[in-house]
C-alpha cells in the first residue's frame, strides 16, 4: 500500500509538472521574437497607438515630463510625425478652454466606423506624481478621419470622475457607447454617446481595484519614482467582438473580469446590482497593461514581466505568443485590417531610458 501511495504521488507530480493549463505559466520558448517588425520609434514617451482601416497610424504622448510638447500625432514615417488633428489642439494648457486643448492624453482608439477617439485624462504627472485633474479638461474627443476635424466631445466632471482620477483606456461600441477605466481610483465609466450622459459604476467593487500584485521585471521588484510599489486599479479594457461583454483588469493584479454590456447600459441597475453581474473570468494571470480582442474572439494582453504578448481564451488559458528584449513595458495595442497587432513600448520600468520608445507589429491573422 505504501508503494502504491508513492507511485500515485509521483504520477500526480509528473502531471502537474507537465500541465500547460495554468494561467500564469512562464515560458521562455525559442523563436518567440521572430517576425516582429519595427513600425516607428520616438525620443519621447508614448503609450497609446491606433490604426485606421486605410493604414493611418496615430499615437499619443502622456504629459508626464517637463519636456512634454505634443499629445496626439499621426505617424508619416518611422520617425516623422505631425500634430493631430491640429497644432492648436496640441498646444497644451494655454489661455483657452481646457476642453478644447489636449492636456494629458493617455490613449487613442479607432472604432469600426473609422473615427479616432482620444481619451484625455487631464491629470498631469510630474516626477511620478499626479497633479490633479484640470477642471474641464478631462474628456473623450471624437475625430472624423475623413475631414481631420473634431465632431464630438464629452467632458467629464464630478461625480463621474474625481479630482484624483486618471482615465486610462477606452473602447467604443459603434458610436453608441463608450467604456473607460479609471486606473487611479478604480472604476468603469459608461458614456451614452447619443445623449452625452456619463455614469461612474463599480466604484467600490473589488473587480476595479488593485490586488496589490508586486510586478517583477528582470528579477527585480518594480517600484515607482518614489520608491514605492505602485497601486494601479482597473487599467486594460476590451470589448468582445460581438460587443456584448466588457472585460478589464487591474494592472497591479492577476485577475480578469467581465460583465454583460446590457447591464452597464441599464441606468436602473444600482452599483450593488451591477456588482452581482461581474464575473471573474480568470485568476493568476501575469500583470498586463493593454488588452484587445481579435475578430476571432482571442483576447490579447501585454505581459510586463515576460517582455511579451499573451493570448487568452477559455479553452487554452493564457499562453505567451511573442517575447522580445525590445518589449520594455509593452503598453497598448491596435489591430489593422491586414491582421497585424501593433504594440507600443513605454519603458515605464526603466528610469531615464537611453533607447527610443518603439512601436512594433506582428501578424496574428
């Protein structure tokens, strides 16, 4: 009987060692750095990238340093860029209406109707510390790529956002609904784009809050400029291809959550009722920043600790599909019409980086 127990234990250990279903499995497989193309590089730190149906590429620079100049640009070459949609929008905080100037843009997104959406958190950062939301400056801006003109603007204020909020990422449902994350306070923002009404939801729900996960990059605990472990709440966000489910993750966390979009669109539901609709899809996933769905329903997310990109689906869990030493804090995604996944590197983990910030792409379908 004793020998039988030993055999069973050995078999169990063998199975666990060989199992590839664990969500946070670390992989250092060869050839994961193949077929990755450099799209562009910049001496300034960018976070978001967006690609139109015709292949136009846009990126944004958050206002995180004293030498900040441009906020949103269109790339015309690997290193050439122009302010977008105009110089006036990119003049920073001037004497005009802060609702008509980019202040601290965190992300850009092109929807299925080929409109560019710009998410301006309007919360400037200096030496790693937020300065507070500029009154009247936090906004979501819609730009018509045919005319290169602003056609809609939603400005956010209390109680939809707080003075310490940081609007991080956005997804659009056919120009009818917008979904945003507040990564500094932890919440989801719902915007009815037809009426202009906005709501702050899941503000106290655990799903939008940091899980205090310590990020480890190159065998070192990542700390912010104050030497502290960062606390970053709901950050990456993704809308399922059929637009029926919204997914998100806290950056300093390991969980993936979702909720039915119809619940978010229902004004009659209380926050407590909405909390009851939230589903934890997966646990023990490596920390990530950006997320995006491909048309086939595969969810892609950046993998900070791996210098990589992971794919996730319910059947196979999380798997590392690309890994490169050049993926220094892979940040945000875009997918073009030809099946290429674009990813920015923001090098947040590197103090005073000497290498340029880059955008890469590789084929996913």
